């Protein structure tokens, strides 16, 4: 599978293996029926940067595969079963497997949660969330926002709060000049928006901020990500604001091997989110020592330290977002912010995440049948 969740699993499995654990990944045969998936493909067609020993078993809408996953786990008899959870759609599948594992095999079940509440609310989310969160023995959350959401559903849930680790899966940095040459960028100032595009990501706000930014500095905005919604209105707004020559639009999933060029070509990464829990994009930016301008939603202010590793602006405010970008260039903050990122990112380690898993496994080992 493609995307940040798959990258996360690859790095986590490697980190666990490096600590001497025997790791087995039961992956998806299919995450979403094609009618529900807004992108072009669910599969990663690029270079595999971290090999993963994974077996595609689960189909979220085929209960027979849930039973098959249970029998795989029964055969393997692991010390702990860890689920990566990020949306209520997975609740029936996850709850079925977790229930069987916990009540029949007596093996501890941990949920590593990216989100508890979805970014885009749908009918049935509360019921599905309660179903998914009923069976785990313990949880790992990565921001206080997610922790508060978890405790709303499970007030006495055992948990560890561990920040989202840095994405170290991508190729090493290249010189800024070389990256811009490869991407055919001639401007001296480049800001980057990266990741698949949905309305809650706030790209529209960033587009609206561009005329104000351009009144102060000639900036190139590079947008990298496949549109899941809003493509036609975004392109129309770019045209109506006369920004065609200032916005580079890469409407596609960026292959793993090309990620370095886009981040290294940028001076700063901008996350104008309207809602969020945390963002893996911040951790990709930090991997490349890039400052981040983000909004004050979810756990973003916990990761982007205002005035130190970037700036925080209020969500949905194009003028405030423009002011943050203008201040970044006007006060020449790139070098100082990048130095701070190199220091700050040390606390976002995979070792810290692995220790949390080990601790929760040890605390819940009594759940396993001897």
C-alpha cells in the first residue's frame, strides 16, 4: 500500500526488528472498495525504500478475511498484536479481529492511533469509534488532541503519549540548488505544500494568501499531491487570481525516490490545515531539516514550535498565513529555524516509540494465556 501509513509501518517494523523483536505484518489485500477511494490507486508503484515482510490478508469489507487473519495470528502466537488505527471505516474489521485475539487467544491488543475522530465527519462515526476502541488493552497516541479524544470514549484507557517519529524512510538530502535544477525552478524563494489534497488540508487558504505574499516577495508555490477533492475549483481560483506563473501544480502521488527533491528545493513547508490531529508531513519536513508554517489545529502546535522551528497561524485566515510567510522571509528565519529543527527532531525517535510498545506489552502480558 502507498502513503504515510504504509511508510510508518515499514519504519516501525524495522525499528522493532532492530531491537531484536520478530515482527510479522498482516497487511491489506484491499483497504477500500474502489467506489469509496477517491485516488487513482491504493498500491505503491514506486521504489520500496524499506523492505517489509508483509502478508496481504485483510479486506475491510470481506469478513472471511478477518477470520483468516485471526487464524494467521493463532498460528503465529505473538506476544502482542498491534493495530494502526486512523479512521472509523476500519472499525468492523479491526474490532472483529481484536475481539477474537483478546478473548480466544488471550493475547494483548494495542492500538497505535493517528486519529480517534475523523477529519471529515460522517453518519455512524461515533458508533464505529466506540466499537473499534472497545477491545484494545492499551493505546499509543501521538498528540494531546488524540489523547483527549481517546479519553472521551475510554475514560480509563491505559495509554502512552509518544510524539509521531520522524519519517526517515526517504532518500537523503540534496543541495537546494541541485533540487531546484532537477525541478526546473528558477525562483530564489520556494514554499511547499505536500500531501494528498482534501478540503480540510486548507490548500484554498494558501492559494488565497498568495497575492499578499507576492506583494512583498517573489515566491514560487509548489503543490505536490493527488487531488481527492476540490481540483476544479482550486485550479479556477489560481486562474482568477492570476497565479498561473507562480504556482507549480504536481497533481499526483509523488514517488518515494522523488520526495527529497521537492523538500530540499523548498525554503519552508506550509501546512494551512483547517483541522488536524498531527501530521506526518511535519515529520518528513523535519527529516530534511525544513522549517514549517502550520495552523493552530490539533497537535500541530505541539510539534511546530512557534518562533523556533516555524510559525503557527490561525486556521482559515489567509491574511495571517500570508503574514507568517512574509515574516519568515522578511526576518530571514530559514537558517535559524533549520538549526532548531535539527535539535528538536531528536525527540521524535523510533526508539521512543518502540520502548512504549515494549512497556505496554509488559504491563499487559497477564492477558495472555500461559
